[in-house]
C-alpha cells in the first residue's frame, strides 16, 4: 500500500526518519546511550585486525561508507570488494578476522556466494541484512538487522540509509571495544546518531526545491556526481540512483579524480552534482568545483549554510542542508539525491518503482 504517495519509492523515502530510529534502537541502549550488538551477539572488535567488506550495488556503496567509518572511528583497516569480485579474487585475506556483508534482500547470488567463500576460508562472518528470514541472514555467523521494513521500490532508499546507520553504530561499538572511543565520547556519538531522524525530516522538506531542479536534469543526457571523503560513496550512489530510474547516463567520481579524465567531458551542457557538506574535505572539493565552473559546467551543489556562504561557487544551483556532525552526512545527504533521481524519473515518465531490466533481488550471477 502506497498510502497517499504516488510511488513506493516516494513512500520509502518518507519512511526514513522512522526506520532510521528503529535501526539505531537495535544498536544503542537509549537509556544509557551505550552501543550494543543486537540480540546479545558477541564480537570483540579489539581482536579484529582487519575487516573484509563485500556487497553489490547500493549495498556496496553503503559498505564503502562503512569502510570510512571503521577506519576513522575504530581504526580498523578494511578491505572492500564488490561481491562478484571478492568470490573469485582469491585474496590471501591476511589478517582478516571478520568478513562483513551488506544486503537488503539477503538473497543476492554474488553476496551469498562470497559469504560461503569466506566461511570456506575459515573466516568469522557477519551480515547486515534487511530481510531477517533470508538465506544470507541464516548462513552468516552474526546477523545485524536493518529495520527498514519491506522495501518494494526496486531502487533502494530506506534500506541504504539504514545500512549506513547500522554501520555507523557498529563502527562506534568497535571503537569502544578497541579503546579508541572513550565512554563519554561513546555517549556523545550515540546522541549524535539519534539526531538522524530529525535531520532526515529536514532533508525531506527540500523536496520542492529538488523537484524544481529535476526539471532541468530531465533535459540532460548525462550527469556527473562528485564527492570527497564521506561524500565520495554518495556521489557513486547518487549517480546509480539517477541512472537506474531515469535512464540518464550518470557517473560518480571522487572529486579529486576529476582532473584525471572526466574533466574532458565538461562543457556548458554537462550538469555536475556536487555533494559537499562543510567538512574537512570542503576546501578541496570547492577547488574542484571551480575547475568545473571555469569550463562552463552547470553545478548543482548540495551543501550546508557554511558551504553556501563560502561563495566559492557563485552561479551554482544550491540545495542547502542543515549543519550536522560529519558522521551523519552520508545518511542525510543520501535523501536529496534519492529525491533528485525520483523527480527526474517522474519528469522522464519512466516506471519509477519497476525500472526496465532490473529486479529487486538478483539471485543469479
Ligand atoms: C540499487 C539496488 C541494487 C541493489 C543490489 C544489491 O538501487 O537496489 O543495486 O542494491 O542489487 O541488492 P541487495 O542489497 O538485496 O543484496
């Protein structure tokens, strides 16, 4: 049931504030502010030397954010592969003490095969899954549920942000286990994570402004998405979302890669979507944006008040999000990117919930 929404995708975008708080509740005791593993599962992250992360599609981009989280907040080095590569790469898996998989459906063939491969190699396995009765949930040693509820739209939205929430909470837990995060800071972090639903609501309120932008986007054949640091995986996810439902050719890049090739594509007709909260990467991204502006590219900038006030990007179309701590930016900035893809697809008249050639769950290689 779509309720009063036009599509499941829109309904699922709107559900995010609520399901983010459900997912957080599985990882945090809200009365003490302490992180915990769901269902009293035991992983001692102080013993984990290295994590191998693996997933497909949007789950892979969540895992890429997860890598940044584990490395930044828990100081655990991570490997990361798309599942279709992990299972055949024959990596020596040196020092890997945990293989962590991310899947909405829990049935994706390559992710399941990678899980079985990791088990065969004698690794401890864990899975972040949305469907608790799925094969991946059954076979993994540890299961961390995302409580996004059923996701019907083929383009993943609420499952993605719940995956990010689960990964953020796990990274904080891991940081605590390792003594990298002290108890007072743990409480501060969980308080910050608890702000996600409110901020997600504010992001949803940008829908009108984003719909206006989508009218222009719908006239384009191509688009580039750029981001750095925590926003790099979002550039990839924003481009995937746009291409899969609007069929506009979109590519995501790390902003620093621009000058290594894609800048050749920039002319007056190329829209460049930049995800740049005013974080530690901002100044560097801003100088990449200036390179685009100098070549006449049309810039759409997702930033906050500080980023907007920096004036470095005069002439850009601005979508201004609320200020927030860095750990929340991937979760909250995902929402306007979902809305941009959604409204562009509506302009294009495509089948938003059932895009051509795609299946909700990919159970063949
Ligand atoms: C994109 C999308 C796909 C899935 C991918 C993995 O919007 O939905 O890229 O993310 O097929 O699926 P799960 O997460 O079910 O393993």
